[in-house]
C-alpha cells in the first residue's frame, strides 16, 4: 500500500484574497503589500479577486480580519504589518495580540489567515524582511495563503 500525500499547490488561481494591512511603519509595510500582490498576480490571481483593507496598526489587524472572515467573501486572508521593537515597550503587547488574534480567527472561521506581520527588533531587520536580504515576508505570506486554499479544497472536496 502506498502512502497518500496531500498538499496544496500554487496553480489554483480561482480564489479570492483579502489583504489586511496595518499602516504603522508604512515604509516597510507597503513593500510587504507589493510583495504579496505581486506573488498572487504572478500565480494567476486576477486583480478583481484581490482586495486590500487598511487599519491603523498591527493591534487592529485581528478585528478587521474577523470582519472579513464573517463576510465569507474571500478564500483566504493575508495579514500584513510590521511591529518593530525599537524603543517601544508596547512591542510585546502589540506583537503577541496580533499574532494570537489572527490565529484565533483562522481556527474560529476555518479560513486560512496567513501571518505576514513582521515582529523584529530593529528597522534594519524589518527592511531585510521586506524585499531585501531576507526576502519579502509579504510574498511568502501570499504563497502560504495560495497553498492553504488549494489544500483546503482537497480536504473539503
Ligand atoms: N503598531 C504596529 O503595527 N507596529 C508597531 O511597531 C507599533 N508600535 O511599536 O507601537 C504599533 N503600535 C500601534 C498599535 O498597533 C495600535 O494601532 C495602537 O496601539 C492603537 O490601538
């Protein structure tokens, strides 16, 4: 008997995607948005099937993700933001709440929510992950969303 392997592909371009963006640290975050949109489009997703919802900061992302999930319009949600430790003691709180919140919505609603919210120590680390040395985490989150949409179709179909 052979082992059955089930995994998502990147070739299923029919899905609808919502990108929820925390505007805080916009100079980094906009590169994540560009990376995510580029990855979706290069995998065949039409612009008409992509929408972008903006909120003030990472702390607000989970609520917007929840509202989007409630609409049942999209096949996956991509959460993008940048929480940078720098000098702010706010960091731990904002980073923990945003990660926990988006994960919670994913499980509660059974919809893939890709976590592309950077949590880094410095602006330099953020820039590295937004399209320079360490790739583009927005693009990576979009690929994870594409893969999960394809996987869920197989598991549910
Ligand atoms: N929001 C971020 O997205 N990134 C941060 O680095 C950040 N810091 O450091 O404070 C941040 N704070 C704002 C927060 O997300 C909320 O918008 C704010 O607290 C109002 O609710």
